[in-house]
């Protein structure tokens, strides 16, 4: 085969698939950017912001849980750190949230590496159990610390609307675009990672550790790197969330419920896929909000029962995740 | 061209509790050689294979590869030095495409995914799997999966390729194709050690055979000489047949 110019068919197919993914993402982002023009209702706007924010969070979780296969049920730690550090730096020292979020993200990365160092030597389910335990311990620490305001939490002071301080009293629209920007960023990061050496190594580690090692993959370092990237974006989203709700306490940003809301969309939407986290969030977050507003008033936890039944129905009907619905319309080519 | 051997296994012993799986095993593998490692079930072939690949370290003894003492090196570092392997029970990355499976192997030499992808495709052509490049590895038939393991290992540009029972479970036609593939690998300058349980498969192919029994090397030499060795016949058929 003395034709160095011809590119093999599987490689051109791969390249055009990557371009298609980017084109679809661009179209989705544009549509979402225009969506607020059609939405005036405050309740709906609130759900939209939460949905997009948790799509972004689950996309960050997916980097560690989906690609590298390390299932964390303690991501609320990174989320909470992002929220608390951003708010505390602003309230106590007047540091703008833009810098506060970066500080929170940096601390989350350091923590992810410090926790990963012992925990990534644990196999499979033991890692997951460790993340739950660590998150519960962190919740107690935060609830009893002074700089976090203890169980009472932290409240942002009232201030004039400003992009510098990310304070907006009259409209939620700026938070919508902030969440959308973050979601686009985490999607692009995932898309880039998918075609990097690290990205392939992470998926190899996820699939078969012994085979990955035989091909020169450093398993421990792969898990550490995936964990750091994942923690970084989770903490940034925590900062955005804190300024969106303007009041945080330990249970609202660091409870097990938050860890579930971060991981479930990716799991239900399609773990380790590019669109799974977003699809999962689109279904799960509004479903959670709507069941709460329709069934939440009974005081019997009806909303949680309805929510749980719906989650089980999706996982039974679509065990490969919601993204597999696409194959009903677009057949997979082999 | 003799030169120093590519691999030197020097008095290697491996114990699992009170079981001695490998007992003072010593042999050398010349550059460009095609070596068969054979023996009955439980002879310690797989243990020796895993010691060379770096799955675990020996209890005693030394392994030297290409002038470097690799006795304590973990598997990924050995891959970087130029040792590649296949697995007896295939270990494909099932959710990834065939091309991406091989790409993982190519990335150890090349951080640029585009260049590595071309390299991976070449390996698929070499092993005759290029028609299946876009399929998921989990969709392959089991002989195809064996080829995939070869392609993936070759993509790491090894100096030494360890093949663990690659012919097991193949039909005679598939085995013939497999043998042809091993010959082409060897012709490309890669040293090969193949572990096989079935003697008929290896003997016509290799230029040197090492026979293990109960963890010890009981015979070593040209395949035609080894098969006539009374100790070898006895280990396979039991006492009284020699």
C-alpha cells in the first residue's frame, strides 16, 4: 500500500462523527440561548436554571464516573466546597465570586487528589463506599465549623445587580446564562477529553484494568487525573449555585441528596456518553421539581415515591440509558 | 548475529503460600527468536508468563530484559520498555470500537491521537481486522477477539510479544491463519514467546521449545529433539510410556 495520501475509511468516519457531535452541540447551545425569549414564568425559569446546572454537574461527574468508571456518591463534597468557599470569600473578604469560584475549584482539586491517594487503591465498590463516608464526614465538619456559619449557613448580603458580584435581585436570567456557559464548557471539555490519550486511557481503565496495564496505562494516575478534572468543574458549579440561591446551609449544598442529583442524570441518561448527563438532567430535574410541587404538600413524601417509581421505570425500560433512544431512529453502523 | 539475549530469566522462583509454581527457572531468549513454552496443565506456564509480563514479582531470582533488570517493574513500565502480551481469556475493551481498542495500545508510543489512530489502523490491516474497525469490540466473534488482542499488543511496538494460548479454541482453519499471523509477526523482527498447551500447534512453528513440569524446566532445545525426550513424554503421558 504505497499510497500515504489516502486516509482509511474508518478514520474519515471517525473525524466526521466528531465534527457532527460539535455541530449538534452548537445547535443545542444556540437553541438554549434563545429559549428565555419564550419563557416568562419565574417557576419555569427556576427549573430551567437548575436543569442546566445539574446537566453541567452530571457532565463533570461523568468524567470520573462515566469515562474512568470510578463511581462517586460523594460529589456533594466538591459542590459544597465550591459553594462555601465562593460565598465565604465574598462575605468575609469581599473577593469577587469569579475569583472565589476558582479558589473553591482549586481547593476541591487538592482535596480530590488527597482523597484519591488512599481511596484509588481500593477496588470497585469500596471506592464508592469510601466516597459516601467521606461526604458524610465532611457534612458534619461543615455543620460544626465557624467560618461556614454552622448549621445556620451563610446568607449573601443584599446588593445592587451586577455581573461583577453576580448578584441579581430582579431577574434570574443572568444565572440562566451563567449555568448555560458552564454546561457548554463542561460539554466541550468532555468532547475534547474523548479524543485525548488520557480519555482513551480512562475508558480502558474503566473497561479492564489488567488489559490497560499491559498496554502501558498507569491506572492510579489515570484515576487521579480524572478525579481532579471532575472535582474542578463540580466546585465551580457549586459556586454558581450558591449565588443563584443566595443562601446556603450544610444540607442544601452538601447532603447525600446532592450527590445523588449529580450522579443520577448521567447514570440514567447514559453513563460514559457525551449526551447522557444532559438528557438525564432534562428528565430528572424537572421531574423532581414537578413531583415536589404536585405531590409535595401531603407531608407523606408522596413526591419522593412518585419520583422513585419514575426513576425505576426509566432504568427498567432503558437500561443503556436514555441516549440509547437515539438508536431507535438512527441505526448504529458497524 | 548472537549478541546479548533479549530476555534472561535467571533462577526465578515464585511461591503462592506453600505451593511452588515456578522453581529456579532459568533460560534466555535470543533476539528475533520464536520460543514455545509448553507443558501439561499446572506446569507453571501461566505463572512464568505473568512473571515476565509483570503481573506479579518473583519470590526469588532475576528477570533481565534488553539489558535492564525488570524484576520489580510493574506491567505498564514493562510495556513502555517493549514487552507486550495477549491474555489467555481475552480482555477486550468491549464498549469501545475495535479501532479504539488498538488505539489504546498505540498511545503508549505516541501521545498524538491522530498519529496513533493511523498506527492502530495499520495494525488492523496487518491482522486482517480492518473490516471490523468500527464495530464494538464486544460484538466480535471469539477468533476475531484473539486477533484484536494481537493487534492491540502489536500497536505498542513491542520488542518481545508474549502470546498466551492464542490458538486455544480455534478451528483448524482459524489456527492455520493464526500460525500464519505469528510467522508474519516474527518476520517483522519481533521476538515471540508463545505459551501453548497443545504441542502439535507449537512444535512446527517455534525454533526453540522450553518444557515445564511441576514448576521446573525439564527440557529445552529444538522442538524435534524435545518431543523425543523421555522426560517430556513422561510428563505428558505419565510414567511407563517413555
